[in-house]
């Protein structure tokens, strides 16, 4: 990263705010960084680092959003859409969220159903999805699925094994357990696919319709959805040149192959969104499930779901969400400075969302690092450094 003077760093923050205005109808209200307990120059260093990462090829473009107390302290867009699209990214650019779908979509749906008494965390999955069959599966509970301790393997190539959504779900439901439940932590897309089936059986509607009706529309997240329409394409950052399944450059079409086989709607991947919508979502969770006059989720439920569960010893998993490693690990996406109460998640396409209730802080980083190929793994170094720079910019963490 090239050197910047302190004045230049502060100027970058001002320029970002000037060139990437926050639409009045989206996101959350902006506030001066100092009023939110940030040193403006240090916060600008985080923006400068993301810009330098884009310039160095870590990703074509990115949007970074940082907020506290229901206000946005930083919103910066850097880089371009992609190799064949030199347009500059802006605050409204939409990204394929990849596995952020698991928490923004699937886990939120589960919180709502727990609140309504329709979903019981310690009930067997078979109560809701009888087709979930095989040796030992009668002991797999909803809590196991949410903490990735069900015993299901991480993945199967459904896009090669199945020729339809129905067949793919049959393959998942009949996949043998690799270990007994609660014995090991294995991050499993298959578990999220099963859990999405649970939600759909309980609600009687598809996951995308349930989330639109109960979460995204009430909360005011108009850019968050599955299966974005074709006329959104120019606003969506492209992902990978798919050489194994669809054999084309993907743009506005889910990157994850198995989600593609499932028709673009799944619990493990498929959502698209932008930093403006996600800032509102993050503010809601940090405010105990409430935003303005909307109490979307009970505060007790938010606290339960974002607390480390300890189902498997030494696992960092909460319910759906992840938590920072203990002791801190400089290679973890949370960085080393967030509190033990923090919770977050990442997405394979280059997305991440971390929140820290102790400091009432959120950090959203959206990129398309898989464009044009997933071989680019520089994001693994960028995420923790961004998180550490943001936390280091706090002058009043207790504010």
C-alpha cells in the first residue's frame, strides 16, 4: 500500500462521502465519525486500505460500511465492477452474498419461527422433514443443524449428482452422517439445505417468499432478494467465469453451483444484497431485533442465537452465526480486536458481516473476489486487517 499523509487519509473519507451519497430511502442515517466515537483519520485508513487492496488486485471492487448506534460512520465504494466492466462501484452495487445467505436469510427465518413457537431448537429434524432418513439421523436436532454439529458432511456435488431440485433434496436427505451428532464441528452446506426445508414445511411457502414477506419488505431492504430480475443485472457485480457447470460468466445468477441446481433458492446460498440494506439489518440485530417502530425479533432470541453454543467443545459457532476464535487469531475474518460477544459470518464470493454488541459496532465488507476466478484468495488477509483497522479507529469504544 502506498503511503498517505494524514491529511490525505482524512480527505479520502470526505471524498468517499461526497461521491457515494446515501440514498434517503435506504440504509441507515449517516453521522459524523467523531459523534460515533471514531477518530476520522484512523477510520479513513480503513477506507484507504480497502482501496489499496482493490488497486492491488485482491478484488475488482468493494463496498465497506461501518456503523454504530444505528448510524453510518463510513460508507466507501472502491474499484470497478469487473474485468469487462470498468464502471466504478457505488454504494448501491449489489453483490452475491454467498454464505451470508445462511445468516441474513435462513437464520433470521429460524429466529422468527422460534419466536412464534413454531420451531423448537432441540426437536429432531425428522419432526419437520420426515424424509431426512438414515442411521442416527433420528437424533439430529435443529440446534445441531444451526451449529454445524449434525454429523452431515460438508458438501456434495449436487449439481452433478442431481438433474432437478427434487432429486437434489432427496440426495441431501438421504446422505449418511459422517459422524454421530454433537461429536464434531463440520461446516455443512448440506445442513443449511435441510434447515431451509424445515422452514418451508413450517411456513407452507418458499424460503424466498417468506423472507420477502416477513423480513426484507418490513425492514426496508429493497435490494435484498433471491433470483434478482434481469433489469437489475447492470447493478450487480459479476462473480466467476464458471467453467465446471454453467460455462459462462455469472452475473445476477447465484455463484454457488449447488444453489444453482436448487433453482437459485437455498438456505446456504442465493441471496443478493448491497451494503445499504445490510447496514439496516445489522443495526436491527444490534438494537435487539428492533428498528424504528418495528420489533422484528425478540431481543432474547437475538441474544440466544448470537451466543456461542458449546455443542461441540472448542467450536466457535453460535446458532447460525460464528463468533471470534478464542484466543484471537490474526487469520480469522473477525480480526483480533472484536470482543468475545461479537458475531458474524463470511461468504465465499468475498463478503463478510461482523457485529459487536459490546461496542455496538458493525463492519460490512462486500467484494466479488471470485471474479474472474476463485483462485484469488487475497481476501483472506484483507478481512481481518479491515476489522482491526476499524476497531483501532474507536476512541470511545464504550460510547
